[in-house]
C-alpha cells in the first residue's frame, strides 16, 4: 500500500467507530442475497443476534487503526484463523467477502466513498486476505500432518449420549471410518454440522471438547436452549431431541487458542459459569493425568442456577476425593442452605479469596461475557498479572482485555 492509501484507510476510523455495525449489517445482507450458498457456512444464529456483525465491525476497525503495522494484530488473526479453519473457510470465500465488503463501503458511505478511498480499501482488504489465507493454509497443513488429522468435514458416529444434568447432555463421537482420532490441546473446540429442516440449511456450531485427549473419541457436552426456535439454539436442541446413538454427524478438526499451558507447573484456578465449564473439565482431567501436576494447588470454581442443572458435579466430587490438591467451590443461585464448599449466590471470588489469590498461579475463565469481565477485573484489581489470566467467551468475541 502507498502512504496515501494508508492515510485514506485511517481517515475512515471515526466513521467505523460510529457506523461500523451499520456497515457490516449491510454487508452481510448483501452477501447472503447475492451468495445464499454461504448461509450453509456461516452461523445464522449469530446473524440474528448481531454478534457476527459486531465482531466483524470490531475487526475491520482494528485493522484500519493498525494499517501501518498489521503485525500487531497477529494474536487476533491467529484466533480468527482457528475459527475459520474450524468452519472450512477457504481462499475463494475471501474473494466473495471482499467483493461484497468493498461494494458495501461504497453503498453505505455514498458520496464520501471516493474512487481513491474505494481503491485504498480494495488494496487494504487484499493485503488482509493474503495475510489470513496464508496463516490459515499453515493451520490446515498442521491439522493434516497430525496422526488421524484432516481438513474440512469428516463423519463421526454418536456412540454414547449421556445426560449430565437437566440441561446438558454429552455426546461421545467416534470416527465413522474407523480411523485414528487427531490429538488436540485441552480447551480446544470442534465444529459440528447438522442439516436444519426448519431453515433448509446445513449449519455449523462450535462446541468445546469436554474431555482430556484419549486417542479414541471426542466428547462434547451441549446445553439445551429451552423453548428456543431461534437459529442460535436450533442445533443444540436438535442434538438433544433428534440425534441419537448410532447417528452420524460431521465434524471439523479441533481448533482454538484457549488452551491449557501444559508446560507450566504453577497453581491453577479454573472459574466457570454454566456450560462454560466444558473446556475447563478437559484441562482439569489432563492436568491430573500427569504426575508432576498432582501436587500443585488446583482450585475449581463453578457457578450455575441450582444442583439440577449442574453437570459434572459427581465427576468433580470424585476428582476432589481422589486428589488432595484439588479444592472445588460451587455457587448455586438457588440454594436453601450453604455447606462446606457449596455457596449460595452468584460466583464471588472475594468470598473465597484465600483459595483464589496465589503468589504464582494461572487463571482460566469461561462463561458469558459479563461473567468473564467481572472476574477478570477482580483478579487484575488484586494484583494478578494480565498475562496469567486466560479466558474464552462462547460465540464471536466481544471482549478485548489483554
């Protein structure tokens, strides 16, 4: 890009800050009108709740702000790359997106979209697409190079379907071809794809793998979205109601950057809300499979509405009874009487401060965005280094705190 083109892109930052979501909303509508086949690729639930439009607006703004040195965005690019490879996004998709994004800039900005500005954004998008597709090519290759690895979609058989609570059910997924299962990092997710008759679409959803690597199967533990006819809950509810043992589902290879630091032997604190515990269960099981981690303090903090919706409570209790270094703290919104490590109310780290704040520890938080932000702020406010706090928000990212 020329210096003049970079200046033109940076000059659009105030507009993107104020009207970015308007632009991306227009873009998605335009793209799906002209290329409806992409509705099979994108999570249409996130289209209806505006999460995807907001996430894209944030990404476009960040790129414009850092157009002089996009390398500072590499952690974000890596995260997006993992999301894209889990959805089988390919270079040809970038060409379609670019065409509609540039057209949308012209249509939304009107007369302000001078030929020079449109040209500058065309070059900028091409530069970003090259950066992303190059990175994603490497990610795809790493998946293929694994024993049992693959790229794209692969059929898996549901061997077991186990109810974990009133809301959460686990699905044990084995390769339908009888082949090997690619290894993964505890905390990663897989994309699962089903056909939705209600929408006449194939739809992907990403679910954390809720068990430690075992070489045989993946397990996902899915929350039912009660009464939901919204696309955001249709896949989850279809899994609960219509997918049974012996059925086939399509999976993409494990992906994700919210992973356990297996090289560290420091104390660990896991903090989850609701179904947010699923990636943390995988991390906990992996830690305790290693002899060197069985002496380091591990604090397990989980919050949910009540005992009936609390998945894995027996598993965590079993772990705590087996390993003396594991101390659980459970918070229930609805509880008649507190006892021991079971507390009434929302998760409040201040109430168990002595079990949360260690001189050296790593923290893993997963749950809704407000849940993460609350506990992140508490930890930072009590002197925990930001780099020691890892978090994952389910769905398109809206938090940027590190």
